[in-house]
C-alpha cells in the first residue's frame, strides 16, 4: 500500500507543459542565449545551469538597476519560465529587485525527468549561480516558492539560516496531504514542508487564497502557524490557486514585507532577534472575489504564448480574455490605491501608529514576550 501511495504522490506532483511554451535560440551576432519568442531585453539573461544530479536546467536572470536584493523564484506546477517570463519582469520592476526564475529538471527546455530530489538539486544550482555569477550573498536573497515550488524552497531555506526572507505562495504541507488528510508524515511522502517549516530561521510570508480548490487554504495557515518568525500573512478572500497576482493587495503586501525585512536586516546580526522588528500578525484586507475552479493538484495548464497577440502579465493564467479585462488591475493602480482613504484603511493606519509607538517602549516589548 505504501509503495502504491508513494508512486501516486510522485505521479501527481509533476506536470510540465507539453510542449514547452518557449524555445532556446542562440543569437548569431552576440552568441547570447535567447528565450524565443520573447524579444531580447538588455537586463535579462538566459542561462543553462548544470546540476549535481547530471541534468541541465534553464534559468532567467532579470536585473534591476542598483538593486541589492534578489528573489529566487520556484514556480508552480503545469508551468515553465516561458509562461512566467512576463510576471518575472513585472515583479522585478515593481519590487525593485533582481529576480532569478528557473525551470525544474524536465520542465521547459531543461533536460532529464522531474523528481523531488531533482528539484532540490535544481534550486541549489540556481542559488549557486546567484552566488558565483552575480555576487549575491545569502542575506540578500529572498526565496519565493509557489505551490509545488514551496518544496524546494523550504528544503533550501532550512540550510540557509541567514536568508533575507522566504515567501510561500499557495504552499503545500506535503504531497500526500494534498490528496489525503493524513495526520502524520510517512517515509514515502514527498515535499514534507510541514516538518521543515519549523526549522526555517528567516522571516516567512505566507500568501494563500481562501477559495483554493487545488491546495486548500488550510495548508498555508498551518505552515504559517509553525513558522519561527512569522510575518503578517495574506489570506486573499475568494482567491484561487492561479489568480492571486490579480489582487491589488498582493503586490502591496509583498512590498510591505520586503520593506520590513530590509529595515530589520541590521538587527538580525545584533544581540536582539529581528522578530522584534517584524509586525505582529493582524487580519488582512478582504479583496474582491475572482473565482476560478480547479479539482486536483495538477494546476490547469497555462495558455500557450504561441498566439497572435502576446499575452500580458495577467493573461497567462486565464482562457477568457474578456473576463480577464474586467479583473485586471494594473500595478500602477496599486500605488494609487494607497491614496484612497476609507474606514478600513484608517483603522489599519491607526493600528500601525499604535504599534510604532508601542515598539519604542522596551517595557512593552518585554511584557509581550513574557505573555
């Protein structure tokens, strides 16, 4: 029975797009690798990276001028970096940091066949490239894991205690727990995030949609509860497994999180823990509902980019463009939305103000810790 369940978990874990959404070509004039059909960008590099398990993966590195931080993004299932490309560029621009995304073994134009152990080697190769090729330091890197990508993200995060931060986007407790409500970890399970998350020393942000029918929101909530250094989570009301980037609160909350961990970095190496500088959890903003149904762990295949009109950042997850136009919220609007003053925002600012005043009191902090 255990062997059967193990093979089922492995089978349901990996669904690379077939065919891949992109091709790799070499520019005759420069010798540079390019991601076809995307036009070449001066700030984007395409790389082939060898892994310790003998495969070769494809990665893209998006450079932001003068950025000191870098996101290492492990994408979800049924996707490759061709379908994630526009999102990677947009996140780099609006979060003002460098970003590396990569394809797992067997995904996109990466060689080999996907497996749990191969994904661990894949993220290690990407991290090694950031250190050796781009001079990134552990304390300047944010690991970002989406869905299945939460597995390699947490496996690496456990071994890197000085990471700047970790973001878990629609994460899983484990592969088996996506299919069955088991109460304990079995040796044949894969991506045992539930056992690894308590060992992560970095600040952790968890983002999950309350209407996720692929990975239930309870996965994200339980992982958040087990974090050593919790940050205010983002539970997006009505959000499903593949549309969280559409919500204005998504990019706003990410910016807030990154700003907070940036300010706390100088305290992480001091005598006091940076958790004193991380905001205490509070209820997140409820956002508009944008329902989309899915019935199993295999994410719905993303739309191919081979169509007459190139997809925008939010197009790649939806089949109905007319519906998308009604849902799309530009990142610029996220900035403008901060200027709106309603009752809820007033309340949140009031809480922020009280928290800031409270942090100035060492006695108050001591009482909180004692409680």
